[in-house]
C-alpha cells in the first residue's frame, strides 16, 4: 500500500517471485527495473505515457502476418542487431550474422543450381554464386541455402499482389559446396514507413533506407544456422542503414557485364547483367556460443 519510488519498483519486482521458471523471474525483474529507471531518468510525463501507449496500440493494430510492425520497431531501435550479436558469438573465419527482417516466407520454391529465381521480377539480371564452407575452408555439401531479396523497385514479392514468389527460393549445395542462382541486382529500398515506425523515424530526423542486399539463411547438420545478407559495396546507404545491419565483412562487389558476354555459368544474357560471388562460412554448433 502507498507504494512509490524505489518501494514501488521493488514491489513489482518481487511480485514475480512465484514465476514458473527462474529465467522468467530474472527477465521480468530486470525488465521492470530498467523500465522504471527509464521513466525516472526522463521524468516521463502522463501525456508522454499516453502517447507511447497509443503508439504501441497502433503498432499492434497495423501488424499482420506479412506486415510485422513490431519486428520493424525492434529493428529500428537496434534491438534486433543487439540480439543477433549476443546469440552468434563465433570464430572470425565464420560469416557474420545480421538482421533477419520481416520478409522471409516459409516454403519458398525449390531451385536447382543456376536457376533463375527472379520469376519475372523487374530488374537487371544478377548471377549470385559462391560456396558454403566450414571454418577450415572445407566445402559443405547438401547445405540448405534459402535466399530472398527485393526487386528493382525496392519491393519484396510479399509486398506486391502477385500470383507467385519472385526473387525467393531454396536450393542445396553440390558436392563442392557450390550454390548459384540468377535473380535481379538488388537496390537500396525504404523499410515500410507508412505506419507508426515511419512516424518514429521522421520524428527522430531519421531516414528509412536500407542499402542494397541479398538475404541468406543457411543450414546444415552439425552447424549453427547462419542468417545474413550480402551488401553491395557501391551503395550510398552502407553507413546509414535504418536497421544498423551492415558489417564490413558482408560487403561484396557486384560486377557489371555487357550484353552478349559469357557469364561464369556459361550463359550469355542478351542484356547487361551483374555477377556477385560470396562464400558463406558456417561455424559448427560447438564453435558458436549462444
Ligand atoms: C529487410 O532487409 O528485409 C528488412 C530488415 C529489417 C527491417 C525491414 C526490412
Ligand atoms: Fe531486405
């Protein structure tokens, strides 16, 4: 009764003493302490409190299976990348992880090595290839490579009203660990900013752009799952990614080729095209500290 200040905080903390697990108790107690400390530090007004509640309510209301506004919120606040860093401590030889984002879809089409997965998406063709390796540099055969990316207009297929998937597929590496597919050259694009997260960015004088990238999720038995991107080294937004996901080691060169020249896979596109090559190096589960 009559609780205020530190006594109020401690009463809320101890109200979790009967938690079903010790981990739950620790997480909730720590959350409450930090939340109260935050409100105290900024001397949160009641008006600001109601604005925040309204913001969170609208964030929930706009969310659907394909419009994940809470994921976006975590991303623009750097919480996603913080968690990525905490959950993926691995040897320096392994490919670094980055943000998952809201545009992955379970059950993408299966592709064979060298297939065109653009499926009619607007953009310049781009041959994406490389190897899946372990940290000793040895190839990993039969690794599952899932990939997804935006088109030349900066949209993922799930943001458009389409009949089938575009720029999205899964394939398995061959005996030498190779993967390869044709998609389109990725471009920089804005994260969805027509909702509460967009308001937050504008109020903070921030932009919504992400530098051009291709998403990968790679799995193989005995190895930690790798969720990452390959970024275009020529992109002007590499230093101002709206979700703080860029790592130097994930930047690769996209090389432009003239129409009618032979690509590394033997095809001769009749329009200008790009190639990018990037090896994806997996750490074993033992090499990865969760
Ligand atoms: C993405 O790269 O797909 C993405 C990541 C975070 C927020 C929005 C989009
Ligand atoms: Fe993306």
